[in-house]
C-alpha cells in the first residue's frame, strides 16, 4: 500500500509540472493555444496618455517702447523670468516706434506696444494684418519749459518747441491742440523734432528759455537734472478741453496670423498684462524697483513719475470706443495721421 501511495504521489507531481510548463508556453506564444487568464493586452499609447507631460505654452514675442508702455509690463516680465507666469513671453525694448514697425510687418514679433495712430497706419499698410487688443497708456504728454512764459496754449505762439515723435502721437496731439486754439502749427510756431525723448530732455538741460513736449517719465528725468524745468501745460487736459474725449497714447496690437492660431495664448497674455498693470499702479515702490532693474528709467525717477503715467489695461468695447473716437479726431485733422483711412471693425479684437 505504501508503495502504491508513493507511486501516485510521483504521478501527481509529474502532472503538476507538465501543467506549469503549459502555462509558460501560452505566455510566450500569444497567437496560439488558450489565452492566459492573467495577461492582458495594453495599448501603450492609450495607457500613457495621462502620463504625458503638458505641452509648453506658446512663446509670445513682444516688442515694447521704452517708457510707460513697458513700465506697465515690468511685473509680467519679472514673473515670466522667475517662471511665475502661465504664459511664455520674450520682451524686447526699443527706443523708437520706427524700430518696431518692420518687425511687425516681417512677422519677427507677435505682439507690439505702439502709439495708437501707428496701429491704424499698420492696419492699413498690412491690409488688415493686425488687430488692437488693448489700450495700455492714456495721456502722458506735457509742455515743459525752463522759464515762466507759458501759462496757456496761446503763449506757445511764436515759440520754438522741441519734441519727439514726428509722425506719431506727440506731433498729432500738439498740432490738433494748436489748430483748435487758433494757432497754425506750420506758421505760428517752430517745432524741432528729435528722435528720442532723451534728446529733447538734453536740450532742456542746457537752455534757459526752452520749451518742449515730453512724455512721462522723461518729464521727471529732465526735472531731476535741472530744477528750473517746470510743467507748463498738461496736454491731456488741453486735449480734453478741445475734443471732449480721452487721449489714447499707446495700444497693444497682435498680428492676426498669430492671433488666429493662438487665441487662448493672447487671452492669457491680456489677463497677465492686466495683473501687471494693477501691480504697477498699486505698489509704486516695487514697480519702480523693477523699472530701474530693466533700465527703462532710474528707480528714483520711476517712483516719482509712475503716478502720472496713466498706465492702464482697457479691453473690449471700452477699448474700441476710446480708440475709435481718438482716431476719428486725428483723421479729421490729418487723414495721413491714421494711414489715410479709418480702420473698420475688424481692427478691434474685443473678445
């Protein structure tokens, strides 16, 4: 009996070994034999979808003018460098709008902060190739002098006025205010244009009886270097007297090709830009430090000038109305100031 039990145990062990060998063969030959109850087919693409890293945000290439338009962006720029923005931005700062125009036309940049009337000119030149998405700066222009002779617009008659911005906002604003005040810009005054505001400020420094049109923060820069310089007229106030609506100095434009391909990236940019503007207007000391760090103007100058720079972020229908009203006034004075034609509704990206 014991011998029989031993024989049975040996036979059972052999059967178990053969069964185990059979499972192993099925695993290695998925196309033949019975399916393994344990192994399952896994689609590597489907299974790994949730594990894929998120796509990097589209990088927006931005050109901005050295001055209030860029001052409003300094928090966004700083946060981007620190990896604290959701969007990705590359910001280059330029001294004049003339440097930015060819970059927009060639498609080397995606977004630009430029004078409002230049945006209209570009819209006409590119046959509708750009859109305006926000107002970033309202009036920042002032008449300054190194004497006490200018108390009203009428006092500008017969004067030589130094100014920057030929063919852009300063020229057209000054001309319109003069004309509406009964002064011929061509015959009753002499306007000498310089390429940059720093040059105009330098003219004031060495003169005892100079008159100039300057934007902030360069008004403050000039006043810190020459205590005889004073603000004679606020051209924003003078504009509102003769026009009855706001002056729009700077706007943000986007190439339509980029806007159509990346609408969500632009929406995010406008949100983060607005947050930057709010920071600049509420934390003047912190903003001034960033303005100085980006070499826009010295920190001390920025601290004094920021409250007078009218930095804003106006979008949607409010933006459209203000820009449209402003361009209409310029067009009535000189159609070439807006590119020959007022832009149609496609010019305004109101979301």
